[in-house]
C-alpha cells in the first residue's frame, strides 16, 4: 500500500545546520498525524519539506506520489495546502480581494469566496483591509484559502495560534473534511493538548529527530 | 489559466497593492521631480548649459529613482505569499512577467510626470520628431523593470539585499541609460536613432529571456 506521505531516513540542512535528521514518517490516507515539539525542534522545516518547498539533503521520500527533491513535484503541489505560521495575505488588499486573488489563480468560481467568508464568520468584515484585520481574522482567511483549494494533504503549522474557540472548530472541520475525502493531515504544534483534540496519531519531534 | 492570464492577475494585484500603499505615487515620484530641481538651482537660469543637460538629467533621474521603484518593498513577496503561489502551481515565468508588467506601468507613469517637469525646469527644446522618444522611454521603462525584478529575486532573503540589489541594477541598466541619452542627443541634432533604439531593444530582449529562464530556478533555490 502506498502512503501519501512516505519519508525514509530523511535529513534536511539549512545552511550548515542539520535541522532534520534520519526522519522516518508514513502517513496513510484518511489519517491525521500530530507532531509536537518545542521551539527550534524543526516542525516548520518538516512541514515545508512535506509541502515540497525545500529539498532533503539525504534520504528518500515521496509526497502524494512525487519524489522529494526531484523536479516533478509540480503536479503534487496543487493538492497540498499549507497553513504557515504567518498568513499568506497582502495587507493592502481586503480580505475578499485576498481570497479572490487566490481563487482566480486556482480557477475557482468567484461566488465561492463569498460563501467561504460567510462560512468562517467574516462575511461582514469582507471589505476590511487585511492590514487592519486582527491576527485571528487573518488566520481564518488563511484557513478559508485552504478550504477553497480542497487539498488532499493539509499541513498546519501551529494552527491554533491567535484563534478563538469558534475558529478552532474550523480547524477540526478542515481536518475532518480532508479525511472524509480520503486525504490526510499533518499538524505541528508545541501544544500537546490541542493536538490531541484534532489528530489521531501523535509523535514528538526533538531537535530534528522523531521520537 | 494561461500564463498570460496569470501574469495579468499578478500585475493587477501588484498595481492594486501599490496604489493603496502609495510607496511610488506619493514618495518616489515626488522625490524624483525634486531631484530634477537640484541642477537648475545650482546654475543661473539663463545659462545655456541648462538646456543641454536637461535630457541627460532626465535619464539619470529615471535610472536612479526607477531603481527604487523596481526594488520597492511591495514588489517582493513575503515567504508565505510566495509559498502559497508555489503551491498553487503558478508558473514562475508568468509571475515574473506579471511583476515586470506592473513595475513597467509604474515606471511609465513616472516618466509621464518627469518629462514635462524636465522641459519646464531646464527649458530643453523639443526636437522636431520628439514622438520617437516615446518608444525609447517605453523600452527603457520595460528594461529597468526587468532588471529590477531579476535583482530582487537574486538578492531575496540576503541580509545585504538593500545594498546588493542596486549594485546589480546599476551596471545591468547602464546600456539602457547610455542608449537613451544617445537617442535624445541624436534626435536633437536631427540624426537617426536606429542604433540606440536597437541597443535598447536587444538589451531588453536579452534581459527578459534571462529573467524568464531563471525565474523557476531562482524560486526553487529558496529554502
């Protein structure tokens, strides 16, 4: 059986520093995995590796069938949704314009943007500039961007940061949605209790090594 | 979406961001016009030299302040913004073209403000076939935009970016500056501008090919 995420003895270097070393990780379809780790453990680097945005220094691995480090990751990328620590919004554009920009590039209908903004509780703030919105609102918009794209692999970096209880439910809904579509999710956080709420299997990343 | 529609979407977004931030419109362009004032202030108003240096000053100010426009902060995406576009599968070459298109439009707008200011401040006489200066200006604006976008990508993430990027732009855009000044001089003397026009065209074309070909590798080299 092939796994959407399959890493074998992967190491990642940033400059001269080895951030991840000897990493083995398999994530099955329909599974959600939580990875806990302290600051500097390599959580964000792991997610960027899984998003095919950085290349491994050694080891072998594949994500959604694309071999990590190869040039054929383009097709897989369209099915990967990454919620980074910082929101991928343009401060000068409104929340609606931000989502609309991504929707047009992804070939999604314009009407979906209004639906999603209403769905995440930001329908009335749709025309507020992102630069004037709170961190929690921007986080919601970023979550809406993932919902818009309907990815097969969802990667969430400290998703609960800056979110209220209502918005936290959106994360659970997003993970449930991707699992229902036979996709999978990897969530990283320093908060073990919150990981327990949204993921099925949990691992610990300690200075670049999964334990 | 085709590469052209992606480029148009990126350009539209970049222009909207710029119009709202006002970085170019309200800061760089007025300062560029102020820079043009400096030489007339240093020379007596009836000095015939003033009319002669008007055209070269126009190109020098365009190059110096155009560099600031091409390297403006809002033209360089943040890491999450860039990652989001990479994951959408947006063609790096199309993104490059979109960014160049937006910057070119800003540089052309800068020239529209700068040109009448030069004629008024320097009393530079209009050459009979002044219309030929329009394609020269368009070419120089496009070339500066291409060079600036390449330099921004090459220096992305470097600590010395603010110092290094202009050092890359200045020599690469030197042929544009020299050819543009030569074209103005030739027009004023009633000579042909074929050679400087060809230099500008080939410089822009060469830089554009380099920019398109390196857009993908430069994006993928980001860690």
